[in-house]
C-alpha cells in the first residue's frame, strides 16, 4: 500500500506516509527502514533535520504496475467474497476492534491462564 501511495502522491515525509495509510509514525519509520534496505524506497533529508522524504526507487517503479494490478485484484476478490457470505469481512474487523477495546487479548489470555492448573 505504501509503495502505491508514494506512486500516486509522489514523495512524502514518513509522517505524511504514515497518516495516508493509517499507521503510527513509529511503525512507518520501521517499515521505511525495511523498504529502504530492500531498495524499494530511498530517503533524503526533509525541510528540517527531523524529517525524511521518502521516494520510490527505480526498482519499485519497475514493478508498480504489477503491485497496482494485485491490489485491484485483491480488493475485487474481497468484494466477491463479501457478496457470498452474510457477514461482511470489514464488519468482522470492526467487531474485533470493539471487543478488544472492552478487554485486551492479553487480558483474555491471562484470565484463561489463571484458571489453568498447569499454569500456576
């Protein structure tokens, strides 16, 4: 998604890229580092010492058409799947997020472990 976003919008700061794909700055910074190591993106100094501009490399630009085709196919396949089932997959994600806001997955595991005699 990040490579497609950079292709569509051009160079962005890590903060801008993170916001555009709804990720934290920290997560995006780590992902940019990994993409840079794989030669998918390059970074340059931004307008101040705290920012980095992220741009696509020639390697990324050479496959961007295939990435876009794969993204379109994935979205279309999800739409097909959602038409076949009575419960939209996007609703599943929303419901899980809400349930985890009520009680974290960690807390759920801790409760189960507290009741397991082999754990204590």
